[in-house]
């Protein structure tokens, strides 16, 4: 089992709702005891305990193990406004609770609380686990949710030099990619490397690699310029299922790798209400009589059209990614549960050429990449 961060949420976003979403009575975690209590709360779930009892876990963290969208390399403010209540002491408490609760220790003699590392599994698989939180600079443009790319000053801000991994981790990633003899070099990303757009002229989510274009270009150019084959990125973070090609720039025709993004197990996704502000009116008109999940074909077409490197995607469902890797290929199934609002084992089809009654999504959510295959889109 590979956990790509946000195992807990330090914040308290919900009270009991009609959908059965419930937070713990302890509220937001700030002190060490409160962070410990968050892990205790999550481990009160029998299914989660059973998962840990039956499977080894390879883990990293993202932001919510401390506080949403903090930048560990941005100094005493964490790049956040005062109302987010970030402090270095709070980060230390979050890290301590993480190491007490998760199957990982910081690397001795490493950089800070170093958790970036490389894990080799037999002849064919090397997983490069990254830490995209501890060393990063502040996000650009005050971490805006949506950015108008028709404004030159916005484009310049996105392209400005900015650390996402930190210099030492960046060098480590490049070295592992170049020297690995494994068939499949898997970058375990907390956040998407593919750029994310709501429309052709609107970037979204500057907390991921989208907000750190210079370092993103550096890494992907390194893969291209050194002819490194069979690079796969696996991603958590965005609570959305998608798969597509990694391009050095959006206009490049030739991909340098492939990315698979697994959905969240249960955390709220874009189709659970997060698209309302992006497409006012369209969402309501599209789903007037449809229960959640409810993103219709009109919005799916806009999103896929704005992100031509995507092969497919689903913003409505929840679940996980399932990987098979050997000398013959790298397979990924994006396993989407029909619902997580009641106990059920019913899944959405992996291949559905006709679309399904829940939304306008059709096509495949199952891929097998052959060695030497540059991308999913040909």
C-alpha cells in the first residue's frame, strides 16, 4: 500500500451533514495531543485497522498532516496568513505525531526530518518517494485558486524560480531517475505534475507543480534530455481520478512520462461541490435533478478540453489506484466505488464506452503501459 499523504486532516471542515460527513469533536489539531488524537480517531475505523493489519505501507506526508497548504521552506509563517495558525512549533508537533503513528522514521543524518527516499522492488520497480512539503518555497500569487493566464504578470509569477523539492532533494530525484536500472521508475508525488486547468486560460491549484513551473520544467527536461524511459508518476492530493501524459511544456507533442492520479478514499472531491465556483450556473443546470455524484458531460468536456494531455478523468467518485508492474508492462486500474456513503463493494466499470448514468464519463479507467511506451495518448 502506498500512501501519498493527507492520511489525516488536521483541520475540521465539517459538522454532521445530510451526507453523513462528520468530524471529531476535538476540532482542529494544533497541539501534539490534538494531532495524536486525530490519528486515534482515524484508527477507530475498523476497515483502516484491517488494511494496516494485512498490508505493509510505504508512506509520505502532504500538507494536512500539519495544516492546509503550508510551505515548510517559507519561514516562520509557512507562507500562510495569520488566521491559519501556522507556527514552527505546530509543524514540529504534526511531524512528531506522524512519526509516532506511521510506519516510517526520518532518515538518520538526513536533511531536516528527511523522508524522501528510494525503494527498490525486484528487477522491475523502483519507487522514488518525495517530500513536496517540508522544503518548498511559498506558493506564487498568494496561492490563488484560479489564475488568469491572459495576464502576463501571472504567467511570469508562475515561471519564476521557486523551490518545490529543495536543492538536495531535486539532485537526489535527478540522480535516481538517471541511474536506476529498474524497468519502471515511479515518482511517488504528493501532488500532480500534469498542469491543471479549469479552462484553456485558467490555471488551477498553485499548490501542486503548476505553481512551480521552473522546477517542474527542470525535472521533466532532465528526463527528456537524458532519454530516461519508463517514468511513471503516481499521485494523490486532488481527490480526483485522472490519467494522462507528462509534457515538458503544455505545447510539447512528445510526452516524457505518464501520470496516474488516484481519487480520495472518502475526502470531499470537486464533484461533491467544489466545482460550483468554477462553473456557476452550468453545474446547477447540468444536474438539477441528479443526486451526487453529479458532474455532467458539459463540465467533463470543458475540463478534458482544457487539459488535452489527459486521457480520462472522473471528479465524482472515490476509491484508489491499483498497480501491476513487471517486465511486460505497468498496469494501472483506477478503482472507483459507486458510493462511499454507505457500506458497499459495488464498483464503477473499468471500461465503459457508453458512459454511465452518474455522469458523462465514458472510456477506460484501466491501462497497461508497455516498456518504451512514451505516453497514453500516443
